[in-house]
C-alpha cells in the first residue's frame, strides 16, 4: 500500500524504515509521510523472520531505582534507540538470580543481544534461553569469570579497570594525612564490591598503610548512615572513609555532620565511587572515583554492533578506566 501510493519499490519502503539504510533524505521523508497518512507501521515480527534480527536488546539489572542504575539505563536506552534498537528490561530477584519465567519471556523475544549487569545470571543459564545472541558481561579489573573455560558458552565482556581511580583516591587521602581508612562495602554478593575491597586492600598495603576498617554496607544511604554512627560511637573511628558507591558516601557525610558533629573533610575525609549526577550537588560536593557513563555506554554499543557483524567470532572485549574527580570532601 505504501509502495504503491508513494510510487516507490517495496525495497525503498523497507530502507526508509531502517535508520542505517542508504536512501536519499528527501525520499525517506516522503515515504515516512505517506506511511503516516496511511497509518502504516512495519511488521517487526515478520521482518525478524526474514532478516534474523529482532532489533531488541535485553538488559538484566539488579536494580532500577538507584541513581547509578537509573542513569545508566537512561543513557543506554537513548544510545540503543539512536541505533534502531528497542530495549527489554529484566530485573533480578533480591539475591541477584533470574526468575525462570522471565528467562522464558526473554527466549520468546529472541533478542539480538543481552547485557547482564549482574554476574549471578551466568552464561550457562542464559545459553539455555538464547538462540544466536551472545551475552555481554561487565567485569572488573580483568576478573577471571567462572565460565571462562574453553567449553563455556561464548560471551563478550566490558572490563572496567577500577584500580587507577582507587590508587588516585588513596594517594590523595594519604597526602592529606589520612592513615586509618575505612571501606564502606556494598552488597557482599556483588562482584564490584568484592573487587573494590580487594583493590583497596592491595593499594593500602603497597603504600604502607594499615588494612582498611571494613564498614558493612549494601549500597544504600540508610545503612551507610547507621553504620557510620556505629563506627564512631562503638568503635574507634577512622581518618577517612572510602565508600563503594556515591549514595553510601552521602549517608556517611550526613551521619558525620548531623549525628556525630564531625567536619568533612577537616575531621574525616570521604570518597565515593561512580560519580552519579548528584555527586556534584553543593550539599555533598563529593570527591569520587568516576566511571565515565558515556564511555561505558559507547563501549557496550560497540560490542553489540561488532558481534552482530560477526556472530560466530571469538570473544570480544572492551576496556574502560576510572579516574578520581576531586571536589570538597578531601583536603
């Protein structure tokens, strides 16, 4: 109908609805205008059967309401849509495992790619429900995954090198006189938390500083606030606190200032991790280790597009770094 009304071929109509296809802008605009007048939309399911592409990307996350996850999902969805993909969002259980029903749904959608932001949903689990899609996992500091054996399912990886930013943070705190440094952990089952604590321990030892005082946390503000109060009222306190994420650092700062009467940074220095949008707010002005969100999203996009060009190729890896953003909570 659209081809006949617009007096073009069916191939031209198909190209007009593909943002990456070669077609003159004026011709594309004319075809899309005719399609709108006829209330026509392409049948994605039928096209998927022909091309083998669904133009869907599955995203598995442990949380959707925390600042870091919500900001990353927003940036990733925007980038994917600009490349002609739609996003399917799946949330894990509280133990970071995946509901079997959701896995069945994922199989029915036949996504082109799946990005797993939680390492608990292992490749062996996803391989049961994915057809041609190769999952992408986020790894930290070149952590060797359990599924890296030659017989393991094919996966691609985004490796985040945390050590650089952590080294810079500890050097800064030590330079301003901190010796007793606390590490506020995140969820203990999180690979990011495990690797951050491991790196903090290594860097402290290399710089001749005592092992960190571990402050139990779970990435939330309330737990960070409570445990900071406990650290200073029950324990011996510390000179500085390195939080596993920015939201936890906010809880630390508020507990120090409003509950314990301590000055930040004069009495206790505080460093966060992530550099979420709220970190620069003047009430916190948080010094933090930054993961560049734009760089991270573009790396994920490159992995998806490269895999689609070579579906059966060897494992792909992208690597991004971290750096310290210095604000007002150290110094």
